C-alpha cells in the first residue's frame, strides 16, 4: 500500500494544482479522455462516463484522492488478470 501511495500521489497532485484534495468530474473526464489517446485500444465514451460515475463514490461531483486510489487499485487488480 505504501508503494501505491508513493507512486500515485504525485500523479493526483499534478491534476490538483491548488491542493484542494479533489479533482472536479469535468477535469477528471478530460484527463481520462487525453489518456485514452495513449492506449492501444480506445475506451468508448460510454465506458468513460460509467467509469467516472462509479469513481465518484460520494456523488459530490469531485474525485477525492481516496476515490482516485480505489480506482487505481481496481484497475491494478483487473489488469493483472490479463498479464
């Protein structure tokens, strides 16, 4: 878990420049859309919307660092199945 925090905290902080502890849903969607262009296979807009909706656990319109980490952990577990 400590390694996870060391790796992903700087990534989160890069998109939280004002150190508010959260990233707006709109900003998070933009980040995912930009990242999507670097993947070998595109993620559909519908899947991105579902991902964003599920990532906002508190349903408050922002992604907190804890929500972000949960999403990273989910991807880590799901992607390891294919490796």
